[in-house]
């Protein structure tokens, strides 16, 4: 009762095709494919930029490590 068989999914698909039509579903599929392709291209560009920024961060990391402070923490007295 809790699972759907292949026949249920085929009926759902048929209803969706009847409601939206094949042309609109084709356009939706191509738009979705273009969005996924753009997302992948963005990830590739991000990885290239990340490689450059890691070189820059190593240079700044050396400077920030020389400016360290030693601090002691004390517990506040409750009165």
C-alpha cells in the first residue's frame, strides 16, 4: 500500500503530458539541462580561481602567523 508500482508512475506521467503538453515539457527539459551545464561551468571556473587564491592565501598566511598574541583567560567571580 505504501509503495507505487510502475503502473502508477506511468499514469502520473501520462497525466503530466496531457496537462502540460510535450512541447512545454521539452522546453522545460532543455532549460533544466542548460542550467545544470551552467552550474558545472561555474564550478570549474571556481576551482580555477580557488587555485589562484590558495597561492595568495599562502603568502598572507606567513604574515598573519607572525602577529600572534598570548592571552590568559580568567573566570569571573560570582558574588
